[in-house]
């Protein structure tokens, strides 16, 4: 394997790596210590296809030699008004089963935030970080992830400080998250070194659009859960927003780009099945060529939806089986 190959594969479906050079150094390091990557998930509702870009990234990091930690951020969820602690813990246990079933190796380490976030040393570092972080920056870093947009609680200013200290406490080399985590990760990169900790490398994945064309949200239920029954997947996709000849803001094309083409179940090729009357079957080895044909009107939305349904169900079937 060429030195550049692991990063080329990793970069295919991420928004950014901050920084690529730092990640290359970690991969080329001769240290006996296994590099560590993590993602923090608030236990909140269903695990859905919007999580798959992150899970695909974690699987790829695992493949190239990283130890993966999934932080089940129960205290963070409580601070972000996601329910009682008992409700959050119940959801966390279900989420863990879903993440484990989504292709991560058995070596993946699952950690509850509450297992260490009340420790004296941890809390002291949160307070130390608070002394060098402006109130404005802490508040702004929560803009994309806060449950409340008005009359925010003090807890939502503590949240990003805890997330930064999580990275230090768990001795993380690479922090993975959706692009909505960028401001929090940049706070960690800027301020952790001031406390004597290393700055994390950050990998950000895209956020999928909901099936209705709006932001994907558990409260709106405009998503497909990873354990969704096959028939439900088909029904939701056939009624999904999919404007002809338009790629931007098209949830069906996003599913192709970020969940189907990166999936090992697809073997690098996707075939759009259609009758000879409409041109017969056509195969694509890259998402870019599929998108080009779609925006040129060579593919009809119904053809795209039918294939999305069969391909996505193929991706989700192993997850469904493991969760039975």
C-alpha cells in the first residue's frame, strides 16, 4: 500500500481534515503506541443514515491502524436538554448496540461520559479551560449543536469546554465529528495546548439532508433508521424529495454520495435498473458520473429512488440482522 493511499480513501467522503500534514505524521510515526481516534455521540433518539458518514470514517480509520473510541456522551446530552438522565442512559444503551452493529470492529471501545466526567482532575481541567475561553467563543461554538436557540442555559456554555477536555482526558490524536462540530473542535485545537495538552487532528464529515429536503432531525423524523424495516425504507424513499435535474439539496443524491458509494457492500459499482424502454440498465463506478447524468436529465427521479431503495437496504441489512 502506497503511503498516500490510506488518506486518499479517507478523504473521499469527508468535508475536511485539519490538518492533513499532521495526520500523515501520525500514520508515519514509528511509535509503538497505537494512535487513537474518537467520536462523541449524544444519546438522542434513533441511530440513522445521517450517522453513516461518521461510522464509515471510523471504520476506515480502524482499517489503517487507529484504536477507535466511541464516547456515549450522556452528561453532554443532559446539559443539552435531551431528557432525564434515566431516559438518556436507556437511549445510550440502544445507540451502543446500533453503533456496534454498523460495522465497527470488536476492538472498538465504548465509554460513557459519566464514567469519568465527575472526576476531580477532569473537572479541574474544565475549570482551567474556562479561565482562558471567552464567553462569546463558548456560546458561538454551540451554534450548530445546541437544542435551544433562544434563552440558552449556562449548561450549553459548559458543554464545549467538556468536549474539549474529553479529547485531552482520553488522549485522543484524531477527533471525528460532523461539520457542525467544527467550532468546538477549533476551540480544542486553540486552547488545549495552552493547558499543556496536544492539539487534536480533526476530521469533519458532511451532514445529510432530511428526506423532506430540510435538516435531518430526530424530532422531524425525516430520516431512515439503521434498523428500519426494508418495506419502510422503500416507502420513505419513494416519497422523498428528489427534484429532477437538481443535485444541490437533493437528499436522494446525498444518500448515494455518502452512504451507498462508500459502502463495501456495493463493490465500487452501482447499477441503475430500468426497462429497455427508458434506456436499459446503466452502471456507475463513481458518484460524480451518476450526478452528472442526473443533472443532464439522463436519469429520472423514480429510477434513482428505486435503486436507492435496493442499495440502501443492502447496506442496512447486516445491521438489521445483528440487532435482531
